[in-house]
């Protein structure tokens, strides 16, 4: 049957829903039903090839950061450096509280990150003074979160994305720079420096079933030594 002759999926769903209502179905019932339907119709599950994520080059990151510096907006500078140095997700960045930044250990606690798990991420010693000045200034203004707007409200995910996007075009970079692309850049860069996955994992927030056993034996202290040994060569 040609695609043009098919009933639109929305309409077909309504037809099926009418006949299924009497079954009082739940999610598991529907899932099993369609599994059997695929078998009856001989439909093979197809999986799309996952595209590799775009990762900015070192030159692009330098050009991008230079444009941020030229803005003279120190809040944006510190925000973007925090993303680049820690690799935190944007949803995690907006929830970081001032009390979770530890100057003594050069670490930030991520509370209830992806998967509702807490973890510790490092930042380089050469960023400590700048970051702690920002922390102190925000605290003196009565702030609670590491990054807050002029109205003393923490930024939203969307707000952070808009800030990052505004520097892409002036930098002459074709691909838009997003928080996740900066995250990809850090971990890709660390791997290029010879840092093993098992040492990146404790602060990346990633899990691997195959590597979970070895990962669980590593501490943030071990990982941070390796991180600090190479971060001095970071492009910014």
C-alpha cells in the first residue's frame, strides 16, 4: 500500500482508542499490544543511526570566548567559563547555590543532577579568585544562586541558552554554541589530553553499565588530580 493511501495516524489512533476504551488499558497493556501487533504484521523495528554531536574546535572556542570577553559583561564571562571548566548541564548550572561552591577544594556540588543524583565537579585553581569574587558579590546583594538576573531570580535554562547564542554569530561560527556543546567540548578535549573515561566519569554525571563497577571505585579526588594536571593547557 502506498503511503498516500494510508489513514492519517491521528485519525487511526482515534479509531483504535474507541475500540480499546472498554479494555481500560494502561501503559504496559498498550506497549504489549503494539509489540504483538508488530509481530502479526511482520514489522521489523528500525533504529536510526545516531549522529555524532557537533563539537566546537579549539579555534572556535577561542574565537567565541574572545567575543564574550569583548562584551565586558563579567557575569556572562564567568557563566561561560563555569560551563566550559565544569561541563555541567544547563539544568544543573541554574540550580547551583552559592553555598555549593567550595573555594578550598575548587569544587562545586551538583545537587539532584540528571537521574536525581548528587555529584562533585572540579574547577581549575586559576579560576578560583574570579569565581569567588562573583560569589561574594552575589552574596552581598542578597543572592542565593550562583547566577541570578537583575531581579534576583535564578536564570532559566532558556535564559542561559539565549545568552550563549547571542555570541555565536559575532564570533563568525556557523554552528550555534549551546551549553551542551560546551560540555561536549570539555570532555572531548580532556580525552585528547589522555585522560581516561574512568577518570572523566566521576564529574561528568554519565553512567555506563559496562564500566559502572570500575567507576564506582574511583573518587573525585583521583579524578581531580588528573583534571588539574592538564587544565592549564585549556584554550581559554
